[in-house]
């Protein structure tokens, strides 16, 4: 559901109640009194209506400050994610509903000179006012989410969720089907190529089951030419169909490729890592010069890599229920994840002993954890690259020696070997 629909639903509900409820109340509860004079009721409703307009403006101002702060302090890619907080839209909806219904209730005070004050409407306005105050307090409390630790933790949590949802399902599928081996698969000749022709859009999700079903019905194999997170441009090749007995519907194929204006967390474990790296390298820029924030980002990045290391990453070959290869996806390799996670931080943090020590600790921990020999060798190869970075840095000999030590805090607790401890 689009988020702008949330406040509109509150507004529509308040309009409906404002048109219907006072009339029902006058017809069936007209003689019931709430104990307020006409002047007092009018003053309460007028103050509520005017105050809710001011509060709504304040909430808008808070939203703009939140967006601007996140863009400047962290990353422009975090702007929409933070601004799409549902609490903000529910708050705007409740504030608007309170304002609108207070106006309708005010119109029914002393209706036709009756001197009556609608009891139910007054109580409903009081309930809405109480809900507005609670939501406003909750909204102010959520401003703590802009603290760097909470932002990094939130991004890390989204990354852990997408890894769990995506790779657990892939692992279960691999266990049921067996590891698909496409090395000897006969794809056949290319029978169809799907070309994108529209405004630039980013692939946010692929419906693999739908693509497999389309390929199965045509007796073909679909090979994706782009991956989740890629931006499609005019003339970009989306996919190629191999060995089809007939032409597949391009509309149906494109419906299985979800597009958006920006990357999302769905099916894209690279995206949370990208956000964390953005925050880290911005903290390492000369204008900010905050390596400790980069260290905190590396804590989350290392945790995501540790979780990825426990899964089979080469899951880009999808078979149908009969065991026939039907879909070939582009999937990032372990080396891709390492480069995405560490390359830019290593380059921009080359002048920081703190960053070098934390990178070494992260890589050493990954090398010890990874059970796959090829992945462990890739990590050790990256460690040697890190040594070259330190060797070619502007550090003096003493600083180079310190930069070669492991330290999960960056600067705080050097890891010593067992020999060092004994001696």
C-alpha cells in the first residue's frame, strides 16, 4: 500500500463520521447532556481544531529535518527509507482526522438554537486528541533512531532479515532439488531476447517461480542478463530465452521483473552492505573525519559477511519440479561481497591506523570462520592486499607496525598471539 493512502484513509473516515454521526446523535441521543455549556464546548472544539493544524505543521517540519539530516550526515540513499516511517503517516492521518471532525462537531453545537452539545461527538474529539498526543510523543521518541548507532543497527537488522529470508529459502530449495549443475546443461540456441524500452528503472525483485513456469511451458531456459539492483536503461537486455518452442509473452515476462525508482532490500543482500559502506566512507571523508563511525559500520558489515559465509551463494541455477534447468540468475560471488564490503573503506581509510586494524580483525575473523577453502583463500588474498596498502601508505615504520595488528575496536585492544602471552 502506498504510504500517502494512510492519512487519506483517516481523512475519509473523519469526513464520513462528521457527516453521519452528528445526525444519528441528534436523532437518538439529542436529550443526553455531557454537562458542558455551549460556550465551553465551542471554545474546546475551536482550540482543538486550531491546535491540531499547528501540530500538523510541526510534524511536517520534523519530517523535513529528519530527511535533511539523514541525507547530510549518513547517505542520500537513507533519505526515503527514514522518511517512509509509517508512524509519521499515521500521525499525520490522526492529526488531520482530529482537525476535520472537530470542525464538524463545532457546526452541531447549539444547532438551530437548541442549546444542545453533542455528547458522543465531544467524547470522540477527546479520544482523537488523546491519540494525537500519544502519537506525537511516540514520534518525538523515534527521533532517537537518527543516532548513528541506531541507524547502523537498523540497516544491519534489515540486512540480516533479507539474508535469512532469501538464503534460507534457497538452501531449502537446494536441499530438496540437489545442487543444480549447469556446467553441462544444454541451453540451446537463443530463441528470444527481451529488450527494455522505457524510462530508467531499477530491478527490485524477480518472481523466480513465474519465470520458471514460463520457461517450463515453452520447454526453454531463461537466462537473466541483469540482476536485482541493476538499473535498466533504454535498449538494455533484460533476459534471453534459449531453446523455446515458441515465443513467450514479453508482457508476462516483464511482469515477473519488478521495477522501481530505487533499490530496495527485497532479494538484494548487497543493498544493506552498500548503505553501511556509504556511511563509513562518508565518515572517513576529510570534511567529517570520523573513523570511529567507520569502525561501527564495519561491525555490522562483518556480521553480515559472517552470515553470508554460512550459505551457499552459488544459487543462480533454478530447476523445475522435474529437475530440468529453467532459469539462470546472476548472483554475486563471495569475492563480489568482499570487494563491496571492504574496497572503498580500505581506500578511503588508508590513512587511518584505526580503520586498518579493524579491517585486519574483520578479515582474520572471516578467514577463521569460513569453512569453504576457496572463500578462505579469497579472504587471505585480501589480507595480503591490505598489507600492500599499509606498506605503500604514508605511515612511518612504527605506525605501520601498529597498523598490522588486529583490533576489533580499531584502537583499544590489540590481539596478542599465544606466544606473546607466554613471553
